[in-house]
């Protein structure tokens, strides 16, 4: 359905744009119909940049993104509008998606004006009512209110209801529950799971490993703009192959161990090597041989489980 083929993003930085920052480096993956994939990594790893390129909010430096075989960079006019009928995004801060001087449900009026002008107002109001109830909101309690009069969870549900009105095929969910309280988080996650059962595909961008495990069938681990491990959620979580993935999982707080005990075993070593494997400076298994001096490709270590590490067998020896 949605396919990313070696996409990269380079930003110009420094005085007069004299320097370049490689934010995303030749990332490839596909999301099938009705599939939820988690894109996991620390801040600055390029997760949100990938989501913004899919949504057309920023340009692609190189590579191709295709929806149902069509290169989205070639879309213009009506074809581009149709793309946004099928692909939508929801972001971390729900308040940033609304203009505070307008009522929150203005987003529904804009959807009707842009995509469904032929629908009569009575019929449209019924569709809004149905969409709001589908995401657990009472229309009588949330309509005709300004953003500041609604909670973050209610505003996020408004955005999901917007996606239901458009009947989208693909949703980019970028840290959508990180600002919500615990009780609201599980409701939103269950809502996404329900939408997935209806055939909606979701790219779930997060830095929280537990959320990725809860919601997705496949997981991708991103580090410094590149995918270092990819496979089914069960494979990546229960049999991690890359040292970075192992560090992320070991860093999750546990009740039976002190944090210092875990971190002590994963202390990163520093190196001045500036090229090659992106994880070199933090890897406990890296050396200066030819394997670590060049960027390792993603290889299929086991069926459906890919890792970008020249020493993954050594890393997992005896495991």
C-alpha cells in the first residue's frame, strides 16, 4: 500500500546554509493494508521527519514514497487532494493543530468545504455525530467549544474523528498520546486498534517501547536517521539483535532492578570515528576493522527479522 524506497532528507545548516545535516538516510519499508507499524527511536533519530515527508509537509531530498504504486511527488491539483483524503496525520501536541480563535469543530466544516461540498448540511451533521460517537465523544458536550475548553484527549479524538469522516486509508500517528494522561492513553490506543481492524493502516511513531509493543505487528528501530533493526514486534522485543535495540529494551525501568545496574552494563564508549556505522560511538562491540568503518546494510538475520550490524552474531552469542 504505502512504500518508502530509500528516502533521505538533508537539511542545510550553519551560516548561509554552508553545512548539511543528514536527518534521514536511505530508509526503506512498506506498510500493508490494515497493518500497524511502530517507528521507534530516541529524540533526533528522524522519526517525525519521516512522518512529515509521508504527509508532504516537507520535501524529500532523494528516494520515493508511493501510495498504491503512485509516486506522491508527482501528485498535483485534484490528485494531491485525493491523496490527503486517504492519508492524514495526528501529532504530539493536539493544541497545535487548532487555531485558538476558532471553535474546535471548525475542522469538520473545512473538511466538508474541501472534500464533500455536495453533501447537505443535515446529512453532514449526522456524519459528524456518528464519527464523534465512534471515538467515544458525546457531540452535545464537545461541539461549539473552543480548543481551550476541551482536554488534550478530546482534541486528539476530534482529529481521529476527522480521519473517520475522510475514511482515510493511512494514518501517521506521531507521538499522539505522549501528552495525555494514563487513563486517556489506553482509550486512544484501543481506538487505534479498532480502526486497524476496519482496515486502516497506521505508522505509529513513538519513543516509548511499551506503547509500540501494545499497538503494532511490526517494529522498526531508528537511530541517527537509519533503520538498525526491523521485524515482527515479537522478534524485535524478545530477540533483539542490534546493540542499540538491546540498550533501549534494557533501559526500560523495572521493579526488580535498580536503574544504575542496567546502565552500568551498557556504558557507551567514545570514539573519534565519524564515518561508518552510526552506532559506533556507543557500541560495546565495535572495533576499527573494515566492517565497522563502513555503514552496515540491513540483512535478514532470520525470517522477517532484519538488522544493520556487522557483529550481531557476536552481540547475541550465548543468548
